[in-house]
């Protein structure tokens, strides 16, 4: 009887991951896990702090989600001046406790996969030194971009980040621009390989309907500093003054959702906008089908998954030219405007509403099938996993 090769067991260590408190956080990491899980066995260990008064200092919650064993380990965040030091100790001890339980339940890992540095690298770095288990890093965070580098502070933080990168088999930013920014900061590595975010092409499909050219969609986490929702609303207000038949739907939730909604009312946009709230999974898809254009006006980004989902649904896209978006929307896949240029955004909205310079829906989707499907992205990771094991 022939031996059947067992699939690789890959443990994901995300710094961000969906939770009951924040179902949008790290949703793109979960989609990566779902993609790799089609060809490997993926387990997830997510360790995070919570502000709570009651309960044990460290709490473990295990669930199987979409076929992926997922262990969430929460620790009680500490107040006061010594709180940060205590939180660091609790994070490390909670990580060890969670890892031991996950491996006991799911078996020894073949490869570790970090998503977002730096703290999430603690166990993989430890196991690389003691257990010889290789790991790779996927980075999503925009803090390496020049406008955000002030977030990377503290000698120990920078040292530990470099140590994690140096000991990895490969560093996989979600686009080349992010990788370039990381290396500009001194985080060099002989094996940088950009591997993009991923889209569930079975969920996000072309529609058989033809939505109105007057309908626009925006999906985000409503964090004003990066997303510039107010700038988008001002540009849309200027467009509505010239064409009152325009309509904008805004989907999502976040810290500045209520303020954005109030600002739209202040601008007199109530008849022309709809704040639809948080929509996830299958509840989100209809919004991509009911609107012809997707619009994003961020101040900084890396590779927004919402743009990939919009492309998979064949939408026409208008976006600010920041981060990796210019490369993503090259070859006619979108209309680019400079960040903060509200006049240019208004003009782009009006032109799109008249059917000018529209992208081809079939070509939009084909690009996603070739570059951002579960299979396309998982194949790239699995090649790296096997190379790491053979190194």
C-alpha cells in the first residue's frame, strides 16, 4: 500500500485577526489562511490584549472556523505606568500557553507563518532557534511608509523587528512598494518576495445586471486619518451640485463612522448618500453588484482588499494614487487621482458617471483570477514553505 503524503501543517501567527470585538480587523489575514488551507493544514494562533475587569488573566477560546482550527488567546491589559511592561510579559506568556495547547491539539507544525510584525514573531523566532522550525513573514502594515515611520520607535522594537526579519526564510510584503519601504528603513533580507492579498472569487463574481452609471460605492474601516472619508464626501458634494442624480453608498464601520455620517449631513448629502453599516461575507457582495463604480480616496494604503474585491466583480475603480494602488490599477484597471486632490476626484466621478474611460469588466475579473485567487496566492506560499524546509 502506497504512503499518502500528509499536507504541510502551517501555523499562522497574526498580529491582527477578526474577533467578536472587531470582526474587520485582519480579515485579509483570514482570507490568506483560507487560501493556504485549500492545499495545506492551517492552524491559527491569535494572541491579543483586552481591557476587561473580570475573568482570568489569560483566557483561551478554540473554534474551527471555515475548516481552520483557530485558537484565540486574550490577556487582561494592565493599567498604569508599568502597564506596557506587564502587557509585554503577558503577551509572551499567553503566546507560549496558547502555542503549547494548539500543538497538543493539532500536532507539530512544519512551518510557521507570521502576519504583521513585530510581537507575533516571538514564538516563531523562539522555535526557529530551539526547534528548527522555519518561518516566513507576510507584512501588510503601512507604518514603513515615510509618512508613518514615526510609529516605528524604540531601540528594542527596531532591534527585535530586524532580528525577526533576519531569521526568517523569506519576507513577503503584499506589494513591491511596501517591500521597498521596509528595506529603506534598513530591514534588509536576501529573499524579499511580494505576495499579494487574496480574493474569494466564488463569493465576489461578475453580476448579470448592469448597475446605473450614477451609483458609486465606498467600503472602508472609517478611520479618517488614512481613509480621508471627509475629503471623499466633499468631492462627492461638488459632483452632486453638477449632477444631482449621483448616489454614493458607504459600507463599513469604525472609529469615525458616526462623525463621517454627521459630516455628510452637514454637507447636505443626506438625499445622495447611504451609510449602510458593517457588512461581512455574503452580505457584502450585493453592494459590489448594485453599484457601477468603486471609489477610494485614502492618504496612504498598501494593497486594499476592497479594491481586489471590486476588480473581481468587474467594477470601475477611482482611487487616490498611494502605496501599491498605482501598480494594482495599471493597464487601464482604474482611474488614479493624487491624494488630497478633491477637484480631480470630483472630475473623475463626473466623467465616470457619463460612462467615460470605463474599465472592461471581464478584463478586471481576469486579472484577479490570474493574480489574486486562492490558488494563485497559495501556490506562491507553498513553494516558499517547501523551499524553507529544504534549506
